[in-house]
């Protein structure tokens, strides 16, 4: 049994799935007398893969990773769950579930209770909370093209924000609560824009143009000043970059022969988590926002992806 399985078993026996939101001040299960890690210990949502490398034999479920320990707490168990995101109050989690080749969006309480389907037929990319946790942004295919929508969970029908025929994905709310960052393919290159939710004139304000791309996975900082993103560097390779929210000073934070992707800020805005490795063999890393202090959090042999810290 690997360390992930052992940790999961210990957590189940110990009853660590107790009710209540998860907090960053929880003591890691195996902390003991070990020195505190340099990075924040706020729990990270992750996707854990088991079984074969690829679906349908691969099983993917949502877990909580406690940085600085081998502790993992399972949240979902359908075997087809991905892209989990915390609400900002950390009381709820939104994620996508593939059901008979259709991607649907669910929410669940932080203790694993209250599973609820809220959106049907999404594109399968990220679904993210607004800053007040009252709306969600997501993409849905319309006439074969992904379009950005917002919706109130349990409320009215989704509102479509974009209508262009350009490829687009990865909507994420900015700290001001009024804009959504996303990538859109223009002039043959994926670029990052900020879309005004109240007045969604496409494509919006340019953040990272062709010289910074091709890009994926835009992740605005908690203070709204920066955007992390994945920049493709060649076939099957990519690094994590950062750029000012005003489009200034794009520069690289990671440089590794393996694929780096899916950056996610820590709540204090000083660190970020990201995925390193092949798509079917992902591992979770953390590093400071200046690129220093790279640390592997995933145990050897485990497959973990889609981190969400902030």
C-alpha cells in the first residue's frame, strides 16, 4: 500500500472528515515535532488519479492535501471528478463530474456532505467562484465553440457573456469581482484578456498578448496585481510565468524539462502550487512567487493534479 493509501486509511479511521470548513490553521496529521514547512499549510484541493493512465479505466476523485504532510482527505468518490475549486469562505467546493460522456458541475460542502448538481452540460474546463461566492463562471459549447457563462448556484438560468467564434476557456474571477480573466485564441495565438462581466465587450482588456504566449490557465492573484499562467514552450512542454494585471513585466518562474501547468496562488499570495509531469502522471509542486523554493508535495508514485489553494 502506498503512502497515499495509508494516509487515506488513517484519516478515515480517525474520523478526520468531521463537519465544518477546512482551515489553514489545522495541524497536519503527521506533523509531530518536525519543523514547520516554509510554505503555507492552508489545505489544497486536488484531483487524485488511480487505476489506468487514461479514462475510462482511470478513476479520478477530489481530495484535500495538507501541505507539509502526507495527509489526504477524500471528498468525492465517483471516479470521474476533476477541477475542484474552493469557495472563498472555504465552506463549499465546486467541481466537474463526467457522467456518460457529459460533463456536469456539482457543489459539495467541505466535509463531503450536501452533494448537489447545479449545472448540466459544461465544457469540462474550470468552474470558478466569484469573490462573494454568489456566482460561478464556466464555459459551455454553443454551436461548437466554447462560450463563457455566469450563473447563481441554485438560482436563475445561466447568462451568456461571450458570443465570438474564437476559441476560449479557463474563466477565473479577478479580485475586483467585476472582471473575469480567460484565454482566447486571436491571430492564431492564445492570449489572456480581462472581460467586464457587466459590460462584456469582447475580447476585453488585453493582459498577455502574442509575445507572452501561447498561454493557458490564467490565475489572478488574491490582491489583483498579478496573473500567473502557463506558457507553452514546445510540443508537450510548458513553464509557469507571471505578468502584471496591467500587462507589464511578463517573466518565467519555472524552468524544467517536464511539463509545468495549472498554477494556483496560496491564500497569502506569496507562494503558488502547480502541476509538474506528463498529463497522465501529474504531481503537485509549490514554489515562492519569485520561483524559488520549489518543493514536491506528491508522494512518489502517486498521481495528483488540478491543485486549488486560493
